[in-house]
C-alpha cells in the first residue's frame, strides 16, 4: 500500500458518496502499484489508441525517467484495464503522493513529472470515460481524496472525459493554475507562417545572421532518426545543453549521471519506435544547436534545446527552430507541435504563434468532502509563500549573470 499522507492527520476516507463507486473492477490487476510493474507492451498499445497525444507519458520515455532521472524515480501508477480483455490497458496515470510533490501531508495523488511540462493521462479513445472512472476509483481505494493532474491541456479530450464522469456525480474539476504556451499549427505553409509571425524585417536580420554563421562553414540542418544516429546526436545535444547558462546554474542534464542516463536511454528507445528525432544545426562540421523532438500520434513535442554559446550572437537556437518549423510543416503526419516551453518564452513565442491552454486541475473524488477545500487552500498558501522567494532568487541570479557577462566582455 502506498502511503499518500500522514495517517495521523487524515484517515482513509469512506466510500460513501465516492465518485468512483460506479466503476467496474479491473479484472486480474491490482488497484495501484509501482509504475515499473506496468508492462511495456500493453502501455505501448494504449499509447497508440490514446484519445489525446501525450509524448512524455510514452512508455520508453517515462520508464527511463522512472529508472534514473534525478528526483523523478520511484513513481507509482493508477491503471485502468478492460473488463472484457484482462491484458488490455485502457488508462494510465503515473502518480506520486502529495507530500512528495508539494511537501503537503494531505491525502491526494499528483501526476508525476515526466521531465517535460505535459502530464496528460493516457486514456483509450474507445473507453475514455470508463477509464477515467476506473482511475478515480483506484485513487479512492488507495485512500486519496483528490487527484491533481498537473500540466494538462485544458481543452483536450482527456480532461473532458474526467469532466464528464464528474458531472454525472454532480461534481466538477477545479482549476488550480493555467497559462498559455507556444504551439505550432503544422498544417500551414511554413514560409507564410514565418512571414506572418516574424515580419520581413526580422526575417532579413535572421538571414544576415545565418550568412555570418556560414562564414564558419556551410550551414546545414540534420535529422537523426535511426537509433544509432540518435545515440550519437544525443551526445551532441547533451554537450551543447551543458555548454551555457544551464551549466552555470547546475541544471544541465549532463551534470547529473541519472539525468544523462535517462536521456540516452529514452531517446534511443523511442527512436526504435519512430517516436523521437534529434535535430542538429551545423556550421561546417561544428554543431551549433541541437534539440530533442518527440512524436506521438499527429503531434510533435519540442523537449529541450542546446546551443553553442560561442555563436550566441548569431542566434543558432532561433535558426534551428526556423528549420524545425519548416520540417514539421512539410511532414503530412504532423498536425501540430507543442513547444512545452514556459509561458512568454522569449525565443519560441514570437515564432510559434499558436497557443495551448495548459493548467493544473484538481479532481475531487467524492461529494461534500471537507478535505478537498483544505487541499486547495494549502496549495494556494504554498504558492503565496513561494512566489516572492522565487522572484528574489530570479533577481539575485540575474544580477550575478549580468556581472559575469560584463566581466567576460571586459576580459576580451
């Protein structure tokens, strides 16, 4: 049994008025348990049938995260299975207790961070609402009073399935936080899209920078798809990602052996299933930018970008993103791309002008539950305390980086 709260504070909730009491049992499967116990094949099959793309919850990616990524291993799973076919997985949410996610000792499960800013549950398109109901029932059986879905697409099909099941029991999901982030409509003509997004003057400036970059060698865009190619490209990406400000902050993937292991494993295994590519921009033989792109159904996910800071004034990251935009728009299998970037991201927002509504949603698991308002209030208080501290840290960090940049310029 997973300890999801301090049982001295909150006891297991009764099943009376529980929203998930209508759900059928998952035949032949435990209510919940370690994510590592979920077999890859039924998980992979579910991902193909998923009602909504969720690139970071593909089995090869999340299993690699769970195995070694810093602070993200040892995850549990809520799973739904077909009552007609015992080996047919119909729903999956990797989860952690609220205490682990927020250091709040209240009985709730929280969707696990897959090292990407998207945690949309996988639900079978043919049984989405039933799967959602089973997942809520399993959370209840584990003693949870709520299920917190972090970083989900607010207008997506998965959250609609949960909303419909809650509606039938006189409940509704509670929005905790929301924001818009950059997305690409890949069904458009790339050149027209870029002209509308950036304008003639900015595109001219970028062409000038590309010409200056070409002074170091012919500028070329490369796509690694086969596992062996991706393995080599992953090393280039890791080196570039660790060459700039992330290394100075100690947050580069290569600076933690577990993170580096996860990236190497996940990218190669996903390449074997056609769900991962690594794109690289070169000036001659020198890689100047590289990015990891996941693919799930008709959507691409731009994971992370690494650039050679020696070429920073020539915008290698932007140049790579322009080439990636053209590549995705030319691919008939891709309808859209999620930047998975922070809101108001200064690089991607001006280029990808579409927007995805992303948010954290609290799913109550029974009617008239006094613990749910307590969970919601505790999260609000936590945010009130953390926000001033976050701004202060950002201010100090910015001043330090500016001083380092000024000192570097003077030394040159």
